[in-house]
């Protein structure tokens, strides 16, 4: 049981735990109580959860940490270089943010930054509760004020993500102070919208606007996708980060950058976002939304009307709206030009497909990703697919277990013919040589992103570069003797000189140019030398003096033709939302590429773009909109960020106009030594796990009638989340009447384990009197993940239950003045289980696609017990669930489960009702919960959902249950006015039927088949209340003791 994951979904804005408190305000107490409720609910969910994908620790990390003036920078194994970079970036960001926020740092409480050398390593973190997906670039965890970021082979991306997350960490500390209760209370009172928190982090880390934001906003203007600001959070608007960034930018441009800091001070003092906004800029969110939307339209519409339209100047091969997906990218056109292999999430998973260039029809699916450890991730954020020169195979890179692998796929048969692994931190962008002998790719190891080639026959890897610079996007010449690639190396040579190995901090690592290198001689030539970013260069099939690449030289990423001998550059595309990932057929000369439009990525084709009649529009500079200057010019970060928000679209860089304010801000990273040693390095120490509280709740009192009373809960973890200790205490009168629970988890290795004990005191009202139970237990459980999707579970628990009759409420007349005897049971229960889970959750209330199943064997052998009874049984159970998605929002869910228990005291299964039922009904003779037998409570199992009937409708030592649901969106968005100004969004609906039975062996018919089945049907609603999911169902069943009258179910449940 991983108690570290109890509150993972609810801790996005939570700070580290409270210290010792002697006086609590009402709001502080309320916040802490709320936290206790959240953890208690999460604990119950965790106890009953039987599925979930795995966080696999493929590597046992040895950790160290650097100490700077304001940070502790943690790193593992060979990650010192990345840690040094993180230290400099963090201190520089701290200085900038402190000036803006007025942040005062507690030097005794440094911010923890945990770095990983790759995203594969990052996915093994134990700080997020679940394994971070490929799209997660980093996160901030506020219980201990921890920032967690990976290096992914790009130093600029690393800088941006770290700065973004540090903005979050400092933002909440500055506004609400430290401590879990303070942050929860502050967020509850202030009602800060997500567009502000994420927009501020993007604005600060980008130094204003960036090209990706501009692209998304232009697309939103064209396709009318922008909702009002107040609706961002309600609608779950996907562009809330970028839209929020542009709002913050507009405020800074219109009122001055200092207004951002002023707003933060007002939020801190007023604890009300709307009041703080009015106090700072004199308008509310409604008026701000109106002015911002008008500015967006004025800014982008004049640009849009002068650009080429995608569907008019190119052939659309995919349509993400018709396919109900978001991504169609990484096109690779076959040598003969007939086929395109590409990556798509149309199945909700990322898969590789093969489609025709004639009509875009998908011929077949070549690779099924994200369903097995073999293809755990397909690198959709940095994709690359390449054809063999004979057109029979494709090559691509994917995450396989704890590392990346290079795969060769037979296109005709759809099978893997070769797999190459190199113990790397990452493999990206494969390119197959025209002679078929080698595959060039990007090899990432220990914070270095280098160019390498792999011999297809031997599988040996040979590095072409080996230095601090980032290389990307290799592409072969037609003679297989040289490569094009992009890099941020500037004029640095290939040798291992001091200059080549100087710190990346003293380079312009944001700027990428195009280079050519001869494989044999290692002679390298720089082809572009400009302040822009170039990507994915490839040779023209007509002339090897001409190359095609992507560049942002006019404010959007588009394709350009570059003549090497003359350095002449001309536009190849001029699309409003850009063109990416070009691929050329050497035979047909057709060019396929990816573009973003209508909130998604699609593949387009230019059939004959090298024809002299091919025309690209020009965007005349005299018709460009004039961007108003900021009241106070926006300061650039000292990290050297380039702000493209002032640039307008043009055909050629020579026509580019800039309205950027002139300033002399330094582009160099701060060189203050602070706490560095004599060698200019921050001191490093070995990491040792010291537990400290994440969450503390204590409440105590004294009553002259009931003596001492109180409750407490504390969660201890180490900085890395590898060691977790959870303690809870509910004290009432004496230990005999109190509840105690302790659990320790160790998660640092692949085989994780948990050990704990508990003492629970229960008082039950039985048929004629009360029972007092003392439930004591010890448990050890282990989990061995085989991949993200499969695991083995082992465990053993010892349970001692002592039942007595307290001197209250027993019926002396009924028992002839003789107090009934108590009883004692002792069990030792080993358990083994196998779990498979590839399910996808499109909402937090239910899974919508994939499958999950598990098989379990639990036993309790007969043991010798003095003055007690031993329970003997063996139970085999299974639970299979499958989900079929239709058009993303609709799904069919199927579940089939069953169990059989044997032995002297077989387990009993109680079929009927739902879990966590608020208004329960009982379909038994007692019309209440069964408590008179110990077996009824502690060794039995409720089988749910069986709707239409109450608890205990069927009782047996075997059961079978089938559930079917049709799931659909019931309320997408509802905003009500007076007298109930509330809103609801993403309320899901379900139409369901349940059928099942439970029986004993003697209940079977002559044919050995259970005969007494029950069936229920009905419909229901599922609400996401933030801290837990709420279900409301109404069901009918002719088998209910209520007849065909409806049965109502209110419960805290996530759908099966």
C-alpha cells in the first residue's frame, strides 16, 4: 500500500507541513481539518483500490546534493553537470523573482530542487504518487516545497521548466507563507484562477510571450476557440497556460511590468483575487477579459488574412477533429512516395500508422504503443520515424523499460525485426542512410546530447560528437557520407579542447543553427549563423546545394529553402500556425509536414513544391499591425531569453520589422560566487534519508466524564519520497478504546515493500446486545512491477481479534442474567496477486479506454491457537474490466468478476448495493448490518456494484458478477444565476445493467449451474467534486424486497 500516493492528486497547491502550533485561528483549523479529511478519504480509496499503473524503479539511484544560498540541488549518479546548471539557473531565477515578488527568504529553509538526467529517470520519481507521463516536463510539490525537473537533452527546455516551477514554489510561499494549513486556507480564501497561476509561471519563465504561445493564440483567433477568462477553469480550457501567459503580458504591456508585483502584494494582503485585481489595475475579470480579447483580435487578425491557408495550398492527409484526437505528427514519407508512416493518438494511445499519400486513408496500424513495457512511450514530443532505402522497414525510438531502444519494424508484416539498446538516457530522431548501412540518431547520456550513428548489421553505436552542446535532427546526404544536423554549439570545434568542454552556462544555448559534418573526416561546416532557431534540416532531392529546414525567422516556424553556396534563403511555406517536421520523397519529390490548426496537429502534403509555378504568399511589412509599446518595457531575463512577441510575419528575414524596445540588459548568467568553494563549485554532500513531517494534525482534550480524548495524524517522508511513514491515533478513554495505525513504506528499489501494524477498537450493536472488538494486526506487503502495466503482489498479514461484551446494553432477561461469552480468532493470511492495467482516464470519475484485470489467491491456514479459534480458508478471485471508447466522450465499460472460497471456514461473499453507500439498505432478515459473527465483519467480502438491491441480497462462498455501462457526457458546462449562482462542468452520465449471483455448493441445481440470479438496471450521474468523486444512481430490480420501486444510491466512488 503506497501511502505516499494518498494525496498526490490533491497536493498541486499544497505547501510543506505545519510546524508546532500553539494557537490556531478558525481558518487554520478548518484547513488542517480539511487536509485530514482528504487524507482519510484517500486512505480508504487506497485501501480498496486494486488496480493502477506502476511507478517502476528500474534503477537504484545514489543521491548527492549541492548547497547554494537558497537551494538544495539533488542529483544522482553522474548528474553533477546538470546539478551545477540547475544551481545557476535557480539562483538567477530566485534573484529575478525576489525583486518582482518582494520575496523574503528563510535561509534555514532552502527550496529543494530534485534533478534527473533524463525523462526515463524522472518517471521513476516517488514524489508524484504516479509515474509522470511523457508530457509532464516537471512539477512542484508543496508539502515540502520541492521542485522536480528532468533534463531531456535540451538545455533551454530545462531552463524554462525549472524557472516555471520555481515561480510556483516562490509564488505560494510569498502569498500565503509556509505550512500546509496556511497554503490551503490561502488558496481557499483567495480563489486564484488557474489562468493566473500558470500564466504567471509561463510569463516569468519565457520572459514575455514565446512563439508557441503566439501560434496557439493565432489559431484560437482564427477558429474562435477562446472562451472568456472566467470560463477557463470551468471548461477545462486546454490553452489556459498560454492564454494566461498572454493576459499577464497584456497587463504588463498596458500598465507596466511593476503591476504584476503589485497584484501579488494585494493578493497576499486582501486574500481575494478579484479585489486585488481591481485594486491593482482598476478593472475586474469581466472587463479584463473584454479588453484582452479585443487586443488579441487586433493583434492577430491583420496577420492571419495575409498568410497562406493550409487547406488551399496543401493537401490535408489527416483530420484530428474527424479522428477525435489531438496529435497526428512525425510524418515519414516512403522512398517511392506512396506511403507515410506517422504517429497518432486517435486510439487514445500513441500508435504508429501507415497511410496512403493519395487519399490519406490509413492502411494499417504498425505499432501499438503505451500498452506494454516494450513500447512504453513513443516520444510524441520529440518524434522521429525513418524509412529504409528499400522501403521495406521503418526505424523509430521508444521507451522500453528503464531506457530507450531503437526499433526496426517490417512494414509488410508489422513485426519487430531488430532492437538496439545502448544503456542511454535517451534516443531520438533516427535517420536511415541511403546506402542502408547506418542509422543516425541523437544519443543522450549523463546530461550530454550528442550525434551518433548505429551500424544496422552489427548494432554498434559510434559517437560523432561528444561535448556539452545539444545536437538534434540528423539527416543524411544522398551519398551517405555526410549529415545535416542542428546544434547550439555556435563556432565550437569538435575536439575535446577546453573551449569545447566549457560550461554550457556561457553559451547561447537557446539558438540552434544548421551544420554539416563529413562522417569520415569529421570536417564540420556551419551553414546558418543567425539569431533564430532552425530545426529538422533535410537535403533537397533536386540539388544537394539546397537544403530545406524549419526556422522561426519571421515569428512563426515555417519551411525555408537555403542555398548553401550562396547563403540565399527563400520561403517555402508561410502558414499562420507554422509547418514542422518536413520529410521528402526522393522519387516523387513530394514534401509532407506537420502543422497545428484548430487546436490540434495534422499531416499535410505538398505534391510538387519544387515546381517553378509553386507560389508562397508574401506578407507586406507596411500592412503589419503596430504593436503598442509597453508602458514599462518588459525586462528580459539575464538568462538570455529572446522575446519574439514583437516580431511580425514576413516572407524573408531581411524584411523583418521589430518594435522591440531597446535596452541593454545583460544576456550573461549571474556569476556571483555566493557559497562556491575555491574551485568555483558549489559544495556537494552525500544524501542521507532524514524523515520530516509532510502533514500534521493534532487535536486533544479532556472530559471529566470520558477522560483524555484526542486524535492525531502525521505523515513523514524524506526529501526524495523513498521513505514514507504514516501514523494516526484516535484516543478515547484508554488504549483499549482507541485506534492506532502505523505504516512504513520503502520505495527506492524496484521491489518496494510496506510494513505496519494497527489496533482498532469497534463497538457494534448486535441483535440483542453490544459487541466490543479489539482488532489487532501486523502486515507486510511487497510489489514487484514487471513494467508500467504489469506487476506481482505479495503479502502476509497476521490478525488477532478479541471480542467481548461490554457492561452496557446486553439483555439480562434474554440471557437469563448470564453474560454471553466473547471469542478470539487468530489468522495468518498470505496473499499473491497479478495485476495488469492499461486503462486511460479521461476524467477523474471513471476510466474510458483500455483494459485492466487481476487474479488473486488468498489463504488462511489452520494454526494451533491457545484460548482462541483459527480461521481456515483459501480464496481464488478474478476481476476483468474492459473499456471501449467512441469519439472520446462516449464509452462502453464491461466488468466480469468472480471468486471461489474453500476450507473449514470459507469466506462469505455478500452481493448487493454499492461501495461507500451514504443511504444504505439491507436485503436481509435483520434489515441491518451483520455483526454477531466475527466472520461476518472481518473475513467476508462485499461484492459490488449490484444495483437495484440492497446489501446482503445474495450470500455465498462463490460468486459471479457482470456489469455493463454506457458512459456519456451529461452536463458539459452549466452556469446558473440567481438565486443559485453555481456552476457544474464535466458531469458524466451512465446507463447500466448488473447481473450476478452468490451461492454455496449445496445451492447448485442438478446441472451444476447457479439458478438464482439477480439483475438490476438504471442510470446515474458522476460528479467530480475535486477531493473525491460522487456517484448518484437510481436502479430497479424485480429481485428487490421493495419490488420494482426504484432504489437510490449516493456514494463516494470512482466508476469501475
